[in-house]
């Protein structure tokens, strides 16, 4: 069974403050290989933090790129 790409709004709002590149790729409906290639070349559409060998993306940067709210607490209002 093939997994659906992308994330629902509820899944986006449930993201932690920072998360791995694979999660960002899923949110952006991008394949893992393409995402890592873009991150290595500095071409990923969202700012990528390099911590040791790991790539991390912040929720705020992803939301800004997607045009979503920056603070999930605002979604409750």
C-alpha cells in the first residue's frame, strides 16, 4: 500500500518546534532523495539547520514558507 504524500493541517500543527528533513519533505510533498540533494546544495525551499550530520527544519520556517500561522496556539482561537 502506497503512503499518501503531504500532511494535513492538523498534522502540521502537531509538529514539534524542530524536526528532521524527512518530515519537512513529507510536508512539502517532496521525495526524500530530492530533499536531501537540495539540502546538501543549499537549495531546499526552507532554511535547513545542520546539527552534526543531521538536518533539522523549524516549524516556524516551514509555516512561513507554507503561508501558515507561526504559532499553533493561534489556531485554537
